[in-house]
């Protein structure tokens, strides 16, 4: 086992591991291609004409560590790209739902680009929706609960402004179908090479038209120190200026206290995937990740995996990492990560409030069932935790 493996899968007591498994979770930042099960990717590669000799070579591109966001995306565009046809998108999505259920995910937001796939954009969207609906039924029958789930349409930074505007138009158009599960729009890709400003027109269009059709706006911003011709800090500022309801990553808040205070004061939700940040060297090391500092300062953070395949990670494993690296230090922080996710989800308000009550009830039950574990391992301030 390598050093990175010990970070990824630290050894912890079994009762604590069981607690992390049972904790209700949210997954608001999950790319379909990058989170498809490895066994499904292998099947899709064969369907797409990749030889048995070439498949292992491609899978070796999935590594514990990458040199940068550009490095992981170079691998991304060679492996997850094999989720290509409508049938593959449907099967990939169904598998993702099953894996999320193992993590006790209560609300799941999948996201994908829809241009230049192995089918028309509408076919890709409907295939994902079918996978979500079949997955929802499977969770109810096999896990006994209702997992809320929906789709966010993604525009690629490497595309042209015409591409992103076309994607935005399709998102609005397809969201008007009676059966639509589209609730979000995102801008993603290699932030280090492409500025958010290249896609301002699409983002402004979504902010104008999206609310009419129940579409929220989330933007990858501040994951890297520079973003095209502007800084990571400026990228975050632009995302806020363009009306982002949520920010993805936003690590460069470290570099601007005034902006950080604004984000905290306005309770802007941030989707954070700490292991991914370690993998691509966006932070120097796990112990130096700012999530603990951000949480202690009151930042509105929810926990995500980003790409379960490329990062080879689950939410329960990520909680383990955070605890092992002293980045979460008490039970209330774990609860807050989930509650923040429920409140930030792009769900109708009535559904969000219902889910919030269910989640609080789940945590209350865990506090009864795992009282000793919580007191022993995870409570710095035991007076704040009512346990039996």
C-alpha cells in the first residue's frame, strides 16, 4: 500500500467506519462519465470497439495522483468518454445510483455535457433520466428510502461561446418537457486554461431564463490559482457576478479574505471535493486542505466526490479521510455538511423542506444508536450533542 493509499483509505475503528457508512449524505457534484463504475466502463469500451489489449492500458490512466487539473482531464477525455451512446448513459446512470445508495445518499445530482455524444442531446438527456428513474425504483425496493435525484446540464470550458450558449438553450428547452428531471446548469472543464468570461453569454442567459423552469446555476470556479487570463479569485468573483446559486471548489477563497467574508455572509453554497483537490495538487497536502478552517469560519460547504471513477473514492471514505487528517473534528460538522447539501439542492422548496425533516430525523436516530462512538471519537463539545 502506497502513502497515497493510506490517505485514501486510512485505518479506523470498525464502529466509526460503520457510523460513516450510515450517516445520511448528499452528492451535489458528480460527473456521470467520471463516476461510472469501472466494470461498466470496460463493457462500454468493448462496445465502442476498443480491443482487449488496449482496455487495460486505458484503465491505467486512472491513478491515485495527477500532476494538475489538466493531467486528470487528459485522462478523463480518454476514459469516461466511453460513456457515449444513450444506452451507455442510461446504464452508467443506473449504476451510479446504486453506488450512491451504498453511501446512503439522500439527494443525488448527476451532471453531464450533452453535445458531441453518440446521440442527439435530447436522447442523451432522456437516457440519463431513464437511468435515474430506474435507479430510484431500485433504491426504494432494495434500500427502503426515497433518493431524490435530478440532472444538471454541463457546458464545457474548452468549447466555444457558441457551444455553451447552444447548451444553455437546450437546457431551457428540454427542461420544459413535462417529465423533465433537469434542475441545474453548470460550467466545467479545465479552468486553468479557460476563463469563465469566455462563456458569460450562456451563464447570463441561464440566470435570466433558468428560474422560470426550476433550473439553478452552479459554476466551477476558483479550483486553480489562475483561470485563463484572470486569477482564481477573479473567477470566483465573476461566477458570483453572473449569479451562481452555488460554487464548485472555490479553493482560492484562501487568497482573498474580503471575498471569503462575502461568501460566508451571503451563505453561498460551495460544493467541495477534498480528495480531488489533493489528487490534482490544488492543495499541497491533505492536512493543509482548508475545509476545516472554512467550516470553523461558518462557510456553507457540502461534501462531494466529483468523479468517483477517476478519484476512486466514495463519500464514506472521504469522511474517513477528513477525520483521519483532523479536518473534521466533531459530530456537528458532519451533520452540517449534509444539512448544507440538503438546503443547497436544486429541489422544489416543499420537497427540500420534507427532505430536511427526514435528514434531521436520521441524524437523531444515529445519535441514539452510536452515542458511545460519537462521544469517543467525534465530539469536541459533547454538550451540543444530545445522546441517549
